[in-house]
C-alpha cells in the first residue's frame, strides 16, 4: 500500500487508523477503559502486524456512547449491553424502513 492509498482510507469510518493511545486521548478516557470494552465484546479492535490494537472512527463512536453511559453511573457491562441493543434497534428500524419502501407502504412522518 502506498502513502496515497493510506490517506484515501482515512475517510473510511471502518479503517483502523487509531492506536489505543490516540483512541483513549480522543475519547478523554483511559486505555484500560478501551480494553474493558473489548473484554465486554462491545468493540473488537483490529491488530497491527506487531499485535497493537487499532480502532476505527466507528468503534470510537460506539466507545464514546458507552463512556456517556458509564459517566452517568451505569456499570461498564450494562453500558455495553445498552449500546448493543441501541445498535440492534437502529438496524431493525433501517431494515423495516427498507421493507416499507420496497412494498410502497411508506408513511409520511407525523409532525
């Protein structure tokens, strides 16, 4: 991969561009918190050739939501479960909307 290829991938929200140190710094948290999210299986960082954790922007958004919940007093395990359920709900709603569009039964939003 050339340098030009690497720069182009930085726009990809799934590209693992952040080391654990940079990710923790960006979130204003500790590396231990990110490891705890991994142990709870909320996010699974990719590993570099040297075995170092690498996080994507998408994973950082998920971790930021978990941190919000933990900062409000929710235990880490519970926060991870909440984030997973929120993600599943969002995906189900997206699929439901697609099915309604395909069936031609989309209702106008109610104001």
